[in-house]
């Protein structure tokens, strides 16, 4: 989550910089579209990671899984 927050902060700064410095409106729009796509990809990756971690946690808490993990951890 911290990495996502930092990414969003940097993305906002980059967008502001493009708005202030790029004078060609077509080029500005292309650059902002790429920045928006990067943000969407980062958000999707964050959502996928969160879903995978939730699934892992659910699997880990199942009674059979806890038993197997307990046996494995006691052997190790």
C-alpha cells in the first residue's frame, strides 16, 4: 500500500509537470494518457495482489490447512 501511495504522489507531480511545461496540446494529451494508463496498471496490480493475499489467508485458515501447516512447522 505504501508503494501505491508513493506511486500516486509521483504520478500527480508528473502530471503537473506535463501541464506546466508541454506546450503542444496534442503531445500533452498523449503524455497524460500514458501517465493515466500507468496509474491504471498500478491500481490493477495492487488489486490483484490484495485479492491473492486474501485468498492465501483464507486457505491458510482452513482447518485441514492449519493442521498440515502445524505438522510441517513442528517438524521444521
